[in-house]
């Protein structure tokens, strides 16, 4: 394995860890929401969190598929974008969990409305899905190249 492939493998694992951390924190947030009365904002937050977890899971799945490849296939810019998105999502989750752990009444009465609005404006889900699409395209292209090379040999 060349140095470029090794460096990319390290970055892929870093992104996988971040995706896993995001999914874990979303699970924690959802477990808190299950135990309390659901407001409209909570339903919106819960729905958004579920979609984010799904997107992060799909990204992880794509990264796990490309991880064993011998040559770098994912652009460094894409990996940097994935890390940025995961860090942004983590920041939002930390704010939510801090409010939830502080006091559920505070969460419901003062925090949820603004937080739900911020989530909708954040474009985190859209950004995640856009990067997932570029990962899928890169993986499909690399898979096609490797299949074509194997057929010619």
C-alpha cells in the first residue's frame, strides 16, 4: 500500500469514527425524547435526527466499501467536507444534549423551538446527502474501472 493510500485509509477511519459518534449521540438524544411528552418541535427534531442518522449510516456504509481498495478513490476535499459536516452535527447534538440533561422542562419550554428552526436552516441533512451522492458516484466509478480492468485481463 502506497503512502497516499495509507493516508487516505487513516482519513477514512477518522470519518468513520466521527459518523459513529454522531449516530451514538443521535441515539442518546432520541432516548431522551422517548421518555417525555412530544411537542410539535420535538417531533420535528426527532424526524430530523432520524434522517441525519440514516444519512450518516449510509455515508459510513460507502466508506466501509472503499476502505479496502488499494488506491485512493475519494478526493481529500470530500473527506474534509465529511469531517466538517460531522463536526457541525456534533456541535448541534452537544447543544441539544446539554439542554436535555440540564432540565427537560427547560428543553421543552425554552430550547426546542429555536433549536428546531436552527436545524431546518442548517442544511446539515442536505449537505450530508450531497456528499453521500458524491461518494456513491466515486465508488460506482471506481467499481466500474476495477471491473473493466478485471475483464480485460
